[in-house]
C-alpha cells in the first residue's frame, strides 16, 4: 500500500501509456518507433499487473511474476525485432513499414 | 424377291469419293482427282441402271402394281417406342427413276467438268464437293423416312452453297452462295415445322406408313383446326414451302438466277437437273397425302406452279446473260412440273398429271443439263456470258451447235423430241382439271419456244461478232457428255412412263390427244417463227419493240423488281426496324442487366480486396477500432 496515492492515479497513467502506445503503433511508419510503441503498451500492462497485485492481493506474487515474464518476453521480442530491422535496413536501405512490401504478393 | 441391299452402295460410293478427294485430293494430280470422282460415280450409275432394270423389268409390277421395297433400313434415333428415325433405302417407282436421272446427269457433269474446270486451282475441291452433292441428292431421294429426306434437303442446300461459292474470291459469287443458302434454309424451316406437325399427330416419320394410302392416321390432324384451316392442310402447306424453297418457286425464286455465279457444270447439275427438282420430288413423295388429306394445299401447289412458270418465262425473254435465261427457263419448267402435280388426280388415268410431272422431270433433266453444258461450252470458247457478245458461232462449234439445237427443239416441245411428250401430258392433265392453268401453260409453251429460239438464233446465227481469238470447239471430254445427253434429250420421250411411274404404281393406258398436242405444237412453232423473224438476221426490230414497250420492258428486264423488293424488306424493314430494336434491347437491357451485376460484383470485390492490404497498421487500426466499438456496445448493453 502506497500511502497518499489512490489506485486511480496509477490506472490513469497506465491507460494514457497504453493509448499512446496504440496510437503510435497505428500512426507511425518507422519500424523502430512502432517497436517502441509496442514496448509502451507492454509496460502499461505491467503497471496494471503490479498495481492490481499491490492493491488487491498484497500477500501474493502472481502479478509481480507476470510482469517479470512480460519484461522477459519484451526483451526477447525486441532483440529479434531489431535483428530483423537491421537486415531490412541492409536490404532496402530504410525501415519504413509501408515500403517493405516485397513479399506481399 | 430380289435382294436390293446393294443399292446402299449407290449412295455410299459418292460419299467415299467425297471423303477421299476431300482429304487426299490436294496431293493428287488434277486429272487423277477428276477421273477418280467420275469412276466412282460411274459405278453408282451402273448400279442404278441395274436397280432400275431389276425393279421395272425383271421383277415388274405385282398384280399390276409396282411394289415399294425397303431395301435397307437401320434405326438411327428412337425418340419413343413408336417415334423412330430410320435411315435406309426406300425403292418405289419415283425413287428408282430419280436414281437413274441423278446418276446419269451427275456422271455427265463429272466428265464434262474434267474439261471445263481444267487448270482451275480448286479442281480437287470442286470434284469432292460434286461428289458430296451427288451423295446428298441420292440420300434425299432414297429417303425411307421424312427426317432422312429433311437431312438430304439440308445436305443438298449445303453442297449447293459450297459449289455456288466455288469462285470465292468473287464477291458476287459469295453473295449468291449466301443468298441461296439463306433462302433455302428459310424455306426448310417451314418444312421442318410441317414435319413436326405431321409427326406429332401421326406419331411416325416413316414413309411406308405415311403414304400407304390408309388415311386413318391423319384423322386427328383433319379434325384439329387452326385459324380456319385444319392442321393437315397447314402441315402440307408448310412442307410445300420447304419444297418451294429448294425448287425456287415464286416467291422464293430469287436465289436461282444468282446461283448462276457458280461454275457452269454446277448450274447444269444442281440448278437445272437435280437439286431444284427436290421440291417436286417432295410433293410427289407426299402426293397421296396431299391429294386425299389436303386438297386445298394441292390447289395452292397448282397455282404456285402455274404462276411461277408464266412469271419466269416472261422474265426469260428479256435477259441477256445466257445462263440467266436458262435459269429462268428452269424456273418456268419446274413450275410446269409442280402445276402438273397440283392438277393431278390419283389412280389410273386420273393420275396423268403425276405421271406427266415425273416424266417432265426426267426429260427436263436431260435437255436442261444439255442446254447448260452447251452454254458452258460456248462460255468456255468465248469467255463471256453475255448474249450481245455472241453470234454466228455455228461454224466454229458444230457439235455444240447440233446438240444445242436438239435441246432447244426438245424444250420448245417439237415432236418427236422428248420435251414434246412430257409437256403434252402436262397440258392434257391441266386441260382435264383447270382451264385457267391450261391456258397459262399453253402461253408458257409459246413463250418458252420464243425465248429459247431467241437465244439459239442470237448465239449461233445472227451477226458476225469479231472475237479476240477464233472460237474453237471444246475438247472431247466436254463434247461427249453433250452428245450422250442429246441422245437422252431426243429419245427420252419414248420411255413409256405410263407403264412405269404412276401415282398409284399401276399401269394405265396413255394416249396422245390431238386436240391437246396440235395447239401446243402450233404455239411453239409460232414462238420459234417470231424468234426467227426477229433474231435470225441482225436487225433493229427487237430494239424498236423494246423502246416502244418502255416501262413494261424495263420492269421485266429487272425481273419485276423482286430482288429490290426483298432488299427493301430485309434491309429497310427487317434490319432497320425489327433488328435494330431487338439489338437495342439486347445491348441495353439484356447486356445491361448482366453487365450491371458484373459491375456490382467487381466494385464490391475491389473494395473488399482493399481490406487485405497487407498493411499491418491498417489491420491494427481495424482491430483496435473494432475492440473499442465492441466495448462501447457491451458497456451500453450491460450498464
């Protein structure tokens, strides 16, 4: 229990983070920015996990571990994605999501 | 009983010749192709003569009546248990007679063509089509079944089309071929509807059932009526339309003069001796039905025949193209045959018209084929069809001159040549039954003598025309058929048709009545005399007469403007008004609705295709938007 800070504050922050991430994911064309947006979404979720765990079930650890798993997955995902982006950059000389359509048809 | 099964070869040999010449002809030398075709036909001819000998003389009439024989019969299509189409060989006096006539004339034309078509690039093609035509015509006459006859009608129409269009580089020939095909095909539609009517009510296609003299199967047709006439009359009229199209009877005569664009042997074989008598043969074949079940239709037949013969004879006087004169003369003579059938009764002496018609068919085949082949010989010599380019040819072409003279005397009805005997029987039959038709026929006899003599005197006597090179007599392959046919034209009149081909198959006594014969000889001589006065020496009297007649002459020269009338009806009325509106409906309504459906589907698919853009962010957007909408919906619903 964190004194003086009600749960809504945390939730508002995480919601803003989440929708900023979603908007970034939809709007931005640069793949790295999109990846960053995805990280933002994941971290918004993490905040929710931690906050709900802390406020609702303070003596249990499921939320914390879920957050850890998400961080691990996000790290793995980021490494794979960036490896892909580097290859794309070498191949096409840019990483704009709309231009990479070679394998589409 | 004699086994006539071999008669099937009479028909099949020309078919094989067609296939062989059609497939391998191009690899053969011209002369080989011609000789092969002629040899095949020679075999058919011999077989036909053997058949005729056995049928008419060896077996002869049983109890005074010639029996019809079904020599060969296979079931081809069975629609129901009773309604079946058979193919086969049906022999009775008229079909045996036709076999002899067709194979004889066809053989002569084959031999003649070897000379006439020499050097033509389509020589082999010509001979293969000639064989196809002979096959089709024989197939038609031996029809055991009305559907077989219909198939034969279509086949002769097709081969006629192919042969008229032989010189397919010439636009006129192509137009003539199309015209012939379309007009006859149009008429065959009537024939087909007639067949459907007959078979619907009687439940059979078989000639042995239809024409056995027992009228009970037609009871249903006679009882039913449509627009004030009973169905049998309608059916027979429709069948007659089919015959009229093939026989070029008024008003379906327009294709025959144009058909002269084909090579001359084709004109002789198809458009004079054989195919154009298919209609006469059809009426003769169904004669018993016409006479007993549909006397009104037979009346129409008689008047159509009489009118055609008069109409064509008048036009023939004014024409200048030698082949067109002969074509109109053919029309006129076919009118004779048809009117003889129309006025004929049934059985014994009553059936003299029927006998006369078949008699005239035979003699006409001889002398008209001879006239055409003679004309071909003249055209071959001077390379022109126009009467005005000819004159004084008797010195250059003695054989053509003599044979042509025999044919002219024969068609004019001068005894003892064949045309006299058959024409006399026709006039006798017409005199017995209908005085109007009789007088018109006598007039036609005079006109025939006049225009044939005009042709004859202009070509062989008359002015001396200067030719580019001296005309010469044709080679022997062309003159021998002329000589053989001239023997036929001279002596075919002595064949005792009253003992061979009669309406009921029974022999009857025929006698020459002086009161019929003398006027017809008189008017024929008168016609020849006038022609002699006008055309024997070059004079300007004919020109004076034509200018004094003015309008009448011009109308006749233009064949009473029938071609123009047909063109007007087809081009202006049918094409412009009916076809244009149908075309509009088709393009805008039928095509429009179909195109509309296609347009809607296309647009939908283009739009839905955009969903599958492959753009990750678009998918994400839709996913997010959908989720938000769902969330809002649930929030609203479960609030």
